[in-house]
C-alpha cells in the first residue's frame, strides 16, 4: 500500500488526491495518513507495482462534495482523508452518489460534517475574551486594548471559526489561542494572522470586566427556570472552564429553591382586588360589592368607586382607562368631556344604548392636585393588574360578543403590556378573556389634539373603530 503523509490541511490533501486520480490509484492502494497522528510502520508499495484503478485525466469535483469535504477535513478522525478519497474516486463515475444517504461513505461524510458544525456552533457561543493593555502596534508609546481568549475545540476548526469573530468584533484587536493553532485579528487591516498553538497558561487568567459580568449574570439568573439537566445538555461541562459565570453556578443552584420561594411570596403580596370580588358574577352583586374594594391604594384618595353602566345583555362592551374628575364626583362612567365626545360618536353611528355596556379598567380616579384642580394621572401597571379581577367579573357577567378598549391602559389590561395601540388599533384579536377584542384611541386623545385637523383625524379613528366593533357585535354569529 502506498502511504501518503498529509498535514491537517485540506488543500494539501486535495493536491495529492488530484494527482492520484490522474495516475489511476484506486482507494484500496492508498493510505492517506494524518501527520499529526502517530501511525505504526506499514509496508510500502513494491517498486514494480503500478496503479490498478481507472485513471481520470480530468477529475471533476461537485461543489456539494467540496463544501462538505472542507468541513469534514478539520475533523480529528484519522481516517477522514481516506474517506474523502474513496468518495472522490467514486464520484468520477457516479455523480449522484451524494444523494444516496444510505451509502456508508456518504453517511460517514455527513456525520463528520455535522460533528464539526456542532463544534463550530459551540465555539461561537463559548469563547470568552479577556482584556490586556499592551503597547499600541501603531504607536508603541501608547497603550492599546488587546482581547485574548483560550479555547479547546473538539476539532481543528479555528480557520472556520475565525471569520465569524472577525465580523462580530471588527473594531477590536483580538487573539484566540487553541492547543493546535492561534489567530490574531488586526482591526487596522482587518487581516487574520494564524500562528502555532499555545497552552492555556499563555492566556490571561482574568480581567476587571469579569467581576462585573458575574454580577450582571447573578442579577439576571432566574431560579424558577433552573434546569441543570438542560444546562448540561446545551452546554456540556467541558466548556464550563471557559465561562467566568460558572464560578457562581454552584451557589446559584444551592440557593435557587429559597429564591423561588421568596419570589412567590413577593408575588402573593402584590396588590389585587381578587379577595373583594364576589363569587357570583352578576352586575347588581358586583356593583354592591365594589365600594368595599381596597385592592390597591387608589381607594384612599378617590371620592368614590365608579362601577360600569349599561345593559347586562349588551353585545358590545366599551372599556376605558379609569374615571375622570367628573366621573369620580358623580359615580358614573363617561359623564365628563371625553364621555360626551364618546356619546356623540355613538349617536352618529346610531348605536343603541341597550347594545352597549360602559366601564373602566381601573375603578378609582387617580390624580395629582395642582391648586384646586385634580389632574388625571395614568394608573401604574400594578394598579391595572390589581383591578383586573373586577373587569373580568364584569366580562363574565355581561358576556359581550365584542370588547372595544379605549386607550392604551385599557388595551394593555386585556391585550398585554406589549400591545402597541396606534400600530394595532382596529385589529380584532382573540384573548383568554374574550373571543373578540379590539382597541382604539381614548376620546380624551381627541380633545387633546393640537389643532382642528388632528382632532378630525383622531375622531375619525375613534368613530371608524366604534363602527367596526358594533357591526361585529351585532352581525351574524360566525360558526366555529
């Protein structure tokens, strides 16, 4: 058997393989040996023996094979060069070979490529740089930052991995050291320079950023989502030595149960109206119980609670943000200037009062005093959440076919904190609380418009969304 010593270099193997194809050496006659792997002595080919395979004067290389072979070539499997030559030799007469996935050689190629790709993904994720101040190459009198990392990949993937770091950290001077080779990126020329491998001791042990990073990691660590099995699966233990945050992990795991218990306690202590909401969800029962609510601190300053108003069989429910000054004094929803504008739109659309139920996401008026005036203040998310049990009880009592939220606070109460009012207004959405919910601007936004043109545009938004909500509520029931 003819032995060919190949360094861990794809181009070197490719040159030798091409010459062997042209000469007609069959795969059984050749042994491509990796120079980085010790090999026992082997018999050389007898001087008078000649190639016994078919010569290919013009070898062809399919691109799919070339791509897969370049990836597989950095694998540490000592037989990879022989595998690649067998495939290359067979491809000269069977161009569809790579599509035969059950073929043992093709399957082996895919396996090596997949293992390299997985190793590459891990390196992209787990390399950690440490900052070193050293003389600036452009001006030795000045110091410059140099970021150095040491990493031990499973395979010889540094040449494949380096372009990723060059793109991500283009403005930085950095070096990655591995046991096999090293690479340095020059931000001035955007060139990568490869050198010999170095031991872990050649890399800096720690920098001042790592304590800051550990503090940040500890603050964002969620003990309720702790899953050591998944952590070991996604990030095998052998990679942990490269991650500074892993020094915290034993303590974080040990205290996770206590931290979860503390989180549950704090959550239970958040304000909520739930204990004050009666089990029977009927409007008269709810209205009678509402004045006793002390689910949040808003009851301390409001004149009175403001319940909803309208038919208990309404097909359309309108949900505002909270009572205003006028509503707080009279104890009824939508009786102030914004309410008058809303009723004007309802009359223009000939929406019957029997088809509408009016209420608010928050039942007490929140304000700040300025002299003798009480100025509206937006309720906090915690106050909206605290009052939600009342709103859900009203929804259960009325069972409207459609809910129209007026303004951002009401929208977030039913559609979530990420709901964007102006981008998503007028869109009918399904929620856990009601099958059809949509949102529009609050009538007060029309009153606050800067000029007549703005007022007309906002009023048209409000009226059009009201019309859509009403037509949906009163139209034929769609089959499910």
